[in-house]
């Protein structure tokens, strides 16, 4: 038996590709170094089979194993013995190596490679090929098989008549032409050219008819060819005109679906504002497409519908507030993305024609309370952060010695003025409760 390396290595790559697709994590996949080790095993297995066949003929029912060790594989692959051990274990888990039998720590082990990967064909060596050739030559002339293996690679030529040179006309065609000329000459209704000068082709294509339907003359092949080209050109122009008309109708329908001119805050028409609204709507749709519909295939109609609906969201907004509102809409989409990621198996986004409809209270319209709650929460976090900073400032000054620290009242007034700018009485109460309460406690301990 002999391994066909080309087929075996391709089969190995396909097997690994299918195995890696079934794995959930990259850590369990077959890496490039492991594939390199498996390919070297296949090459080494081919040499081993050739040696085994010299001792005892190898059959399909009795295929020997590959006997090797970590040192031999390490030298071939330029890797360490521990790496080879790890690769063999991973190849066993993948099913590339079906079985491994060890014979002790100081001896080689046996490997069986998956027969679905290794492609084995009949053993043929140079010596056996020469013997077969000699045996063929020794046969008698009657038993020898003459086989022409050296055929030309040139394509077969076509000898049909393509020119108007009468010398190249085939004999059968020339005879048929003469028969047709005799029939046309005997027909009293035919008055065309039957001289056989090579201009006639057929009764319908080579003769002209007057208003009464009688034959009045002949049309040459050149004239017919020009007419065909002219008709072909006219058909192409008609097709282009029809195709362009259909495309223009589609574009017109898309333009009609979006307001041609938008109204600004004062109610006046402004084409410039319309272009701004279209650009904002397209940009927001691309942002929502990446965030909410990344793994969903949408049709062109759905893309167009989404842009039209988002255009309606920007229409009532004043021109000077478009940028601010655009950022608010993007923040609302981010909130929806976080909401979906918490439970992606049970949460999903409807199609754009439903989700971005302003009249749908359960779609993008319903994210306004989410945005307001998130904004309020972020504001509370900001106020608490400023409060902590002022409390730390006051405590650090209290922890210093009297000679090094600043006057307590001065630091207290600075912190109070900073918190009063926030216009939050609750924050000032918390500051008083933390600072004054701590000061009274320290005074009680000291007394």
C-alpha cells in the first residue's frame, strides 16, 4: 500500500475545518502547529508502509500501525518532546489519531491514523514498473497492445464554408444550389437573379417584393448584413431606453416617499435643512443597523423604510438642536443594545418598519422614559461624586496639624459654595450631616 499524499493532506484539512467549526472556544480547536505534526505523521506513515510491504505484503484488511516516538517526531517537526505529547493527545481528542498503544517510557509507541483521512492506493515502485515494461516487450506481436499515447493537443479545425470564395464551396452545397436555381428558373412567379453568382441565399431573404406582392429584384448579402446590424442596434437602444426608464421610475418612487422639502421650526421651506435631515437619518440608521441588527439580514425595502421613518423623527426638531437630538437618539439605541445583551435568547428587536414607527408606543418611542431615567441616574452619580470630593477635601484639612492646615471655616465655606452651585438641597444636607456630625463627635471625644 502507498499513501496518496495529495488527497490525504486535503482530507486532513477538510476534517480539521469541520472539527473546528463544531468547537465553542478557540482553546479546543486544532491549531496550525498540530496540523503540521499530523501532516508529518502521514508522510512518515507512508515511508513505514513501504518498509513493511517489503517484509510482508500489506493488504487492506491488515494495515500496520505507525511505530514512532517523541524524539523522532520532534526532530522532523522541530518541536520538543512535550509539545509532541500534547499534540498527539489533542489529535486523539479530535479523532485524527484513532488509537495509541505505548510500550514503556523507553520504547516507541504505535499510532493508528483515521482511515477516512489517509488515502491508500496500490503500491507501485520504479523497479516493478520496469519489470512490467520488460514483460510487455517479451510478448509476441499478436499479443502486444499498440496504444498511441502521444496524441496532438491542437484543437480540431472547422472546415465549413465561411467565405464567399466560390472555390471553397463544398460539392454537396454546390449541387444543392444548382437544384434550387433550376427550380427557381422553372417557377413563373420568380423573376429574381438565378445566375449563381453567390449573391442568392433564400427566396425570402434575397428577393424584394413590390406593392402587389410580385418579386421585383434581389437583395445582396451585404445589404442583408447591414439591415441585421441596424435592427440589432435598434433593439439594443430600445432595451436601454426601457431599462433606464424603469430605473428612473424606481428612483422617483424612492424620492417621492421622502418629503422633497422639509419645514424648519418657523414653518418655512428650506432645501438645505432637508439635506441635513436626510444625512442625520441615514447616519442614525447605520448606527442602529450595527448595534441592533448586526446578525439579521434585511431587504433593501426595509433599509429604505427605516430611513424614511427616522426622517420623521428629525422633522419636528429645530435646526440648531439637530446635533444634540442626534446624540440623544444614539444614546437611546445604546441603552436598547445593553438591554438586549442582558438576555439575548429571550429579547429581540422587531423589524425597522415596526420598531421605528413614531406611532408605535412599544418601539423606539418607548425608549424615551428609559433615557430620562438613565439621565437622572447619571446626574445623581455626578452629584454624589462631587459631594465625596468636597467631603474628602474637608477631612484632609482636618487631619493636618493646626500649623500646616488651613482654617476650618475657610475650607468649609469653599466646599459649601461649590455644592450650592449644584442647586441640590439634598446634597447640601448630606454634606452638613457628614461634616458637622463628624466634628461634633470629635469634640465630644476630645472633651
